[in-house]
């Protein structure tokens, strides 16, 4: 199940080069060409799924286990002090490549990088409860 227009499908098929870290049955991991921090790795399914909602549970399990392996290797080999696991779905969420991928980013105490994470707030406890009820009803 591959998309002939998809850059990550082409990497998975070996049609365009990538610096691979893992090459498994369902999962591939390779170096991100534009690292947030050097050592930034992308973990992707071999098959084309656009986002987390479309990835079958068994493939998703394999992906997160591989991401954990990569994170442990970054800590061991690069002496990372921490690791960010980030996964974007949809353009509004900052997803540029519409083939599911998990970012595994090694972090260092002195790397100087800061995510633009500004906490907001609900106008009332009722607003939060109403939003929660809506999500709950769709689970
Ligand atoms: P997104 O914004 O979709 O979550 O992240 C896409 C990521 O893919 C970016 O971090 C970008 O640097 C990386 N990327 C895009 N094109 C290529 C490519 O051709 N090769 C590699 N190795 N990484 C890519
Ligand atoms: Zn693809």
C-alpha cells in the first residue's frame, strides 16, 4: 500500500536515499534531513498511512516500540539527557509530509531549543467539562 507521490514511500522503497537507522518488516527509521537537534530520527511505517487515525493498531505498536529503541540508543550513543517524541497529524498540526511519522529528538541540557508551548485556559470549568463530554461521547 504505497503512494507513488509520497516522499516517505520512496524512501521506504529505496527509490530515494536516506540515512537509515532501522530497517524492519513493518517499520523504517532514518535521519531527519532538517534536524531540530542533531540526531533527530523519523520512525515510519513501511506502508503508506497518512496519520495516526489510519494506522492499524498492530503497526502502531511496532512503531512506538521502534521509537522507544531509537530513543534508548540516542541516550546511550549520543549521551542525550532527554528525548522528545513528537507526532503531527494534519496540516493544522504542522504535518508537512502526509505519511505517518514519529519524530524522535534527542535533547541535551544545554541545547538551547525551546518549543513554543504556551498554556491557554478554559473560560470556565463547565467549558472544559463540555469539551471532555464531547470527546468522551465519540470514543
Ligand atoms: P512533519 O512536519 O510532517 O511532522 O515533519 C516532516 C519531517 O520530514 C521534517 O522534520 C523534515 O525535515 C523531514 N523531511 C522532509 N523531507 C525529507 C526527506 O526527503 N528526507 C528526510 N530524511 N527527511 C525529510
Ligand atoms: Zn507514503
